[in-house]
C-alpha cells in the first residue's frame, strides 16, 4: 500500500510539473516575475528629419525642420532646446533651425515610479543629447555611390543601383540649383540617361525621397520610394513602388519591392 501512495504522489508531482508554464508575465506560471517588464524611469528621445511623408531618425539634419520625440511613456516632459528661452512640454514637436551648427537638447521627464520593483526610483530623469544642422552637401553627400544588391522578391537576381548628384538635362553649369540627385536602376532598368529629372529626388541627411511624378522613359515605371542609408552609409535599403506596366490609367496596379544594396 505504501508503494502505491508513493507512486500516486510522484505521479501528481510529475503532472504538476508537466502542466507548468514558462511565461514570466503570467501569474499562473511558477517563473512569474511581477517586475519582468517594468523599468525604472529613464529619459529617452531621438531627433528626426522629415522627407516625403516620413520621419527619418538622425542626429545630423539637412533640412530646416527638426522633430524631437520622447520615446517613452511619461506623465510630464520638459525640453530645453539650445539657447531658446522657451520650455516645451509636448512629447513630440518640430522646430525650424535656419543656422548651421551643433545644438544641445535636454529632456527632463517625470513618471510615477514602481516602488515595489525599484524602491530607489524617484520618478525623475534627465537626458542631454546633441544634433548638428548642416546645409547643401551636394557632391559631398555621403549617400552618393554605387550599391550592388537584390530585391527581396528575387534575391538571386543581383544588380547595381547608382546614386549621383548631376547637372540636369540642358542645365546651366554655372547655376548650382540646376544640379540634382538621381537614382538610376530603381526600378531595375530605369536609367533616365539624359538627366531629365523624370524620377525626381529630394534629399535629407540619411535618406533620399523618390517622389514618383511619373517618368516612364528609359525603362522607368513611375517609381516612388525612399533610399535609406544605414548607419555607416555603406549599405542602403530602398523600399519602393512602381506601376505594373501591364496596367493602365486610371486603374494602375502598383507593385511593392524592397532593394538591399552594399556600397561598391
């Protein structure tokens, strides 16, 4: 009889163990940790530069406006921007900077702390970061170059995308405003060999925007998308759409692709 009870007890223990779960956020599990996803109050923010309808994270900006965004959940925030005497209390906002240079930005945050998990947390934190405003890099833009890579839809078919800053067709060599950015071979086969700005491109520090205004010569298919530089400018990712050549207006069908390339 004693052996039977031992077997029953052991079976029950094994059953309980086998039914246990492994999820530290689930109170029903033996490894539940009420502080697993709780953090101390920390100030976190980033700088963004707008291009097209997208904000690109960057601590160096080319364009007039800079966006400041607190990246956490806070009860209160307070910003100090450069020498500006104003205090800003929005979690996200944009300001114009006409002068080049490096600007100091301070974010002070406040949130009710979790004393059970962090008894020494006072609910306050401050972070200081810097961003740099530059102008008109033109020929010196770090994104210029040739990038060899592939489309996500067909990784075995590799080709090279060229990013240049050139004088547009019939442009005036003495007029710097007649030079523009060009992206060749996006879509694959799009050359725009006469620099007619059919594929119009605008620039920020870490990205180019191809605005899709519809150049369809030389193999181009009304491309719209972004050239996104990686941190060291040795790689780019280009998400873009183009018009299916088998479709017709007003019933255009748009195809989405993503190119990944490495600088050559």
